[in-house]
C-alpha cells in the first residue's frame, strides 16, 4: 500500500498557513503611503504652518496582534472654553494606503478633546495625531505600534 | 527584546512532534483545557469583555429583534420561547430523535423555523441565521459546555474525532497536530489555541465580522490547503460535536472576539 | 439594516462632561482589497459622523478607509440643558442612519 510521506510541521508550512483565507492580501491595489505622503497630507490639511510637538497624547498598544482593528485613543490638553479650545485633530499614517485615517472636530461644548476609536494598520508604524487649536496653533503627538499580523492583508 | 522574541517564535515548531500515525489518538489532558481567549492580547480580551464595544453584539442585537418578529405565516420565536432559550446552546450539538441525526444550533433553529414557524430554512451563514444563532448562544454565555456524545450521538462523535485526527491537505496536517499537540506555540502572527468552539459564533478581527464555527473550520481546512467542506456539512457537524465534547466544562463565550 | 448601539448616561448635572459611545454596523470596505476571484472590492465606507445636542453640532468625525469595520467612537459632551442628542452617520453615497437619545440634566 502506498503511504503518503510523513511530514513534520515546518517553518514554511506554518508561515504559509492561512494565507489562502486572506488571498485578498496578495495584490494590494494601491501602494503604501510613505512619510513623504504623510507630510503632503498634512500640508493639504494645515498648510505650511509650524507644528509643535506636545499637548497631544496618542495611545495605541505597543504591539497589536492584528492590524484590522487597533484601539486608538487621542486626547489634547486644552481647557475647552469658548476662547480656548481644540478645533480638530487629524490622525495620520505613514504606511497605510492612504495617509489620512480620520479627522475629529470639536467644539467648546465637547468639554473634553478626547476620542477613542479603532483603526486599521497595514504594518508596524508610527501613527501621528495633529491638533489645531482655536488660536490656529498646531500640536502633535505620535505613537509607534508593532503589528504582528497585518501588512498588505488589512486594507 | 519582546519584538525579537515574537519574530523568532514565528520560526517555531520545526521541533514539533514525532511523525504521527494516521489515527494516533491523542486527547487533551483534561487538566490543561483552556479557552482560545487565553491566547489573545489584553486589548482583545478587553474588547470581548466590553458588552458595549464588543462588535459581536451588533449581531446579538439583530438576533434579539428577529427573535420577536413573526414570520409571514407563523408566530415569532418569542411567542413559544417566552423566557428565551437560556443554557440551551451549551448542550448543542445534540441528537434529535425526529430526524435521527445530530443537529447543531443552526440546524435546530432552522428546524424550528420550518416546523413551528411555517417558514423556509435560513441559509447557513446568512445574516439572519448568524444573528439568531448569536442571540441564542449569548443566552448561554458563561454556561459550561455540556454536550452528550454517548448513546445515539456516539457514531457521529467518532466520525468527528476521525476527521480531527486525520492528516489532510497539501500540508498533510491534522487538526490534532496543531490543536492538541502544539497549542501554545506560535504560528505566523498567531498563537495556536486548543481549537475549541466555545466562542462561536465569534467576531474575528480578520473577518471584520461575526462568523459561525463552520466558517472557522473552513479557514483551518483552507489553511492546510485542503478543500473546505460546505457550510452545514454533516461532517463538520460531526467535528463540531467532537470539539464540543472535547471542551466539556469550558464556559461559553459567544460573542467572543478572536483574531 | 443598520444596527446602532449607543451608550449615553440617562442623567447628568449641568456642566458635567459626559462620555458617549456610538457603534454602528458597517463593513467600511476600503476599496483596496481584491476578492477571491481577483476582482476589486469596491469602496463602501461611512465618511461622516455628527453629534448634535439641542440642535447644535457638538462633535463630528470624518472617516477614511483606515477606520476599522463596524466603527466605534467614544467622545464627550458637556451637559448644559436637558435636550435631545442626535447621532448621524452618512456614507459616501449620502445614505444616512440616525438615532437619538435624551439627556436629562439636573
């Protein structure tokens, strides 16, 4: 009787496992953004105004096991009064197919410039948040996240 | 150094296991049985535990609405199941004397639709069936799996066990090799769990949606480059029974979150 | 059929900053993926979320394909007068879904 050759689980098999179910992965329709595209998106949103690091705390897990849904929390330090408040916050990626992930628009009535959301990440990268205050000044914060399963399969 | 450790572990198993005999029956040590949620990151566990943000509840909500919607020619589920169906999901798959076969929860719900609601069966993995199943399963959240694999179910159980222990696909791997012999080890971006069904229907981040246990089984079969069986296939129901019996005493978690 | 889940406190004291959570079922298909037969899966996303409180917009968000499926948002509103909170999601084709909740302010 013929016997199928015995095989051990080996590294190649295991790296390939599951690839069938995410066939979608194989051919992303759009190449990934770069730091340059992020800068460009930022200019489109905020012009050439200077951005100062600070006042924006961005929280993402240091390691995300899956890039399909990564928790993000952003909070901007502001009194949120009629005269001094956060107008908007943009979330930018240097590695997703599109650099702009979301924009959040606040008013003094928001009371607190904080948002929690879930984003997609096609790979390990440093997400950036830029806040525009009511006086027009721009502030930023960023956070690096290692994505263990992601890359092109996500988007 | 955590990153390095993660990447290195992708190289994992090489070491793994002696060549197994075709039906080399290995069962999990009952002392070591753990749910798949144990192998998720803290963030994913937190999402599962959050009864508002857990997106699986979008399907549970829909199922709850459907549960009290009459069909065209029949009454709503709730008309006959006034107190819902608490604890029921923990006993499925179960033997049904009417059809003389083992039915899983989806099959049992469909049976009720045809027999008691004068309505056609809902397609497997369709949104309404998935939602109803999620709602019924949710009513057993926390209940311990307690399926009966003896008596008239025995034959089906054995069929499921064989499927689990047989190598298949281009990779020539059995379910058992991954989920009984190598659980806890890393594979791609994943950690192998023991392959229990106690979280299903579950919201898989990769699916970006809720899905049935059979959808997960299809992914595993596809993963080893084997032809997956159709949804609701009797052989998958047999595997489902074997999995459930193998996980007896684990609490149900649906709607669970999985990678 | 859109499913929406809202978490809004029943009551708040005037001036209190309340936390609001809003979840909607939507695939947020990015338009960057191919299906199993290699065909392009067309983009289908919600592009805008707004929260109005007593008919004033107090918070809004623009979504792009980098937002995860079944988008969840947690944000804040400063309670002033008793009134209706209105939540509205709009997709790329202008279709929208909305839900309201009443905030009792003491």
